[in-house]
C-alpha cells in the first residue's frame, strides 16, 4: 500500500521530514512556539499536567466502567428466571455503559483521538486495483508452489540419504 501525497507543498503529511501539525496550536503559538521555546514541549507538558491532575478521577472512572461490565455479566447469570433476550440485553447494556464510562477518562479520550487520527491516515492510503491484487495473488501462489516443490524435493533427498546411511550401517 502506498501513501497518497498531496501535490500542494503547503500541506503537511505523515512523512518524518514534515510531520502533520495541530493547526490551532500552530496558529496560536507560531511555527517555533511562543517566546522561542518548542511548541511540542509545551504540548507534552500540558498533557503531563492534565494526566497528573486527573489520574485519580480517571482511575475511578475506569473502575466504574469495569464494574458496569462485570455488573452486566453478573446480571446475566444471577437472573436465570428472566428470558434469554432480556439477560442478553443486560450484558449489552453493561458493556455499552462501561465503554461509555471508560471513554470519558483521559485514556478513553486519547483512544478516541488515536482512532480519529487513524481514520484520517487510512483515507490517504491508495488501495491496489483489482488487476494489481490479482497479479500479486497469482505471484504469491506461484512462489508458494515453487517453494513447496523445493522443500518436498529437499525432504525426499534427506529421507533417501538417511535411509541409505542407516540401512548400510546396520
């Protein structure tokens, strides 16, 4: 898979020589940061400060999310007299509520930002055409067949050699 490049030189991408930037931070602080310090250091410091301040709250949120997940499973096995679809809804409800609670934590927000970034990156991928896919699949099949024949021949040769040596020594 190849990455699609923009013909516009002012558009940043995901190449190491010109990483994509956060436009809001870039507009606010400029290309090299405010007052001569690195903007990326400021961003990292801000994330560290946020994670220190909200770590206890995040732990509580994640524990509550786990409790909701376990509560849904517990309800499934505890209320055996209820119908199966209702018990399945308990599990799905606990799962959904647990995921929703976990996504409100800092880790959940980071996961959501990662997912959004991945969606942006996947749009840049140039997928192969049907002809390219077919040609590649045929090449892989032929190479696999050639290697299978090679290893079958090598195995047969080693088997014959072993039987000859063991048979003549006995």
